[in-house]
């Protein structure tokens, strides 16, 4: 078994990485912030802990010494951008990754790096509805996506310049537990329309603010689940990622030379039509949903062929199993994975 350093160890992704890899028998060093309010997620796990800020280069280098593998998940998500200076946001996401790369380079072991990026590097709102591929041009629309694009450039350069075995993983909206049951609301649809409905670069753009025709219905039903009905009998499509499929991909990459220098998309077995997902949740939970005529259509999915062709990897979970697991956790029937949050987050402790 390997000594594996996991950054961002209390995040939605990082905590599940620690749980999964420690239960698989690996020696896990869990890296988290001092005073991290999510630290209780790690209770009962067979991990050692190191508390430091990812922007502290000396602390990062010390933590990585002797590691065989580093799984780098630490990051600040785009939802936290308005809660800190943009320079701090950049330092955590980009400088933090630089510190990890330098720690590996300076250590004689030359650990394998599995680094998490994001589909935020794509123009997920503006690109065509055909599945996004790893070879598609990166054209991020947010500061978070820009940060991740820079991260990918650095990681690839360190692979070629210093012969570090690096792998980039691009998940699309990782879900872990009951939180997914509350996403598909009229409020979510309305927020998307407000942000992108008037943007000529966006896939959902229509002239003359056509999206405003749906505002009254969406606002009146803000907290209810929503099925957007678009012209031509279309609806929205989204492609989420079950955290368990991410664990499977990590397992496939560990110590695998075929993964070196590669970038892999990861998501559920197939994209889900928004109406199908809403109806799955309604059937499980009894929650109400409404159908709202929305003139703007939005569809995004990922092409997963690269992981299949290079590694023989395929995801195990689809959107039905995501809903089933979320409901089981909500009703305390299962605790297969760690939930996204167990306490209110402050931005100081916000990690993937």
C-alpha cells in the first residue's frame, strides 16, 4: 500500500478520497486548514492529519516529503468568489497548486500527482450541446475556470519538464449525498437565466431578453422543483458526477503509467434530461414540481471516451443511483459516502 497525501481533506471530494483510500489500506496524510470547521468529517478514519494553509509553500513541501502519491483536491469554489479578494482566491487555487508541484519536484520520491481540475475550464454555458471532450478549447467564463485553466497548464508543464507523473481529472458537478435533492428548483433555473440569458456568447441566449417571459412563473414557484419546457419539446440536460465514480477513477489511476500526462473527464454513465431527474426525485421524496415554459434551452454533457480508451474505465453510477443514494442518506438508511457538508462553512475552510 502507498503513502498518499490528500489536500483539501475535509471537502466534498477530499473527505471521500480520505475515507475510500484509507479503507483500501493506504497510509493517508490528510491535509486541512487550522481550525477547519469540517474536520469532524475525518472522525473515525484511519488517517494522520497535517494542518496548514495550502498557500504556505514550506508547509506544503514538508507535508509532501516521502509521499508516493499526492491527490490534490484543495481549492476555493466559484461560489466563494465574492467573499474574499480575488488575489486570495487566485493564491489558493493557483499558487496552492504551484506549491504542490514544487513540493513534488523538490522531493526525491517524485510522487505521482492526481490533480483535480473542473469542467469550469470549458465554456459550459456557451459551447454546443454536443458532449465536451478533453481536447476542446478551454474558454472559461469565470475566475474559477480561469484559475483551473492555469492549474492545468502548470501541471502539464511539470509533467513534461520534470518527468513528474501527473494526471488531471475534470469532474462535472460532484454530488455526495442528499444535497442533490435540492438543486433542481425554479430558483436555480431563474438564476441561470439572469446570469446568461442576455449574454450573446451563451448557448441559452435569445435576443430581446426573451427569458423574462418565464420570470413570473419561476418566482412564484421558486422553491419547487422545476421542469423547464423549451420550444421544440426540448428541455435542459445536465451531466453530474457521483463521488463514488471519482473514487473508482482514482483507483484506476493509482500507480498506472497509462494515466501519466493525461486529462480525463469524469461524470455519471450518461447525461440526464432535466425532466427525468426531477421526476426521479419526486417519486422518491414526494416533492412537488412544476413545469414552466422557458424560451431558452441549455444542454451540457461530457464525452467520457478518453478514460475508457486509455484506462478501460467506465463509471458505475447513473442519475437514478445518485438519487437512490441521496434519499437513503437523507432517511439515514445508508452512510456509504460522506456528505458535502456537516456544518456551516466559512470561506477560510472552503475546499472542494
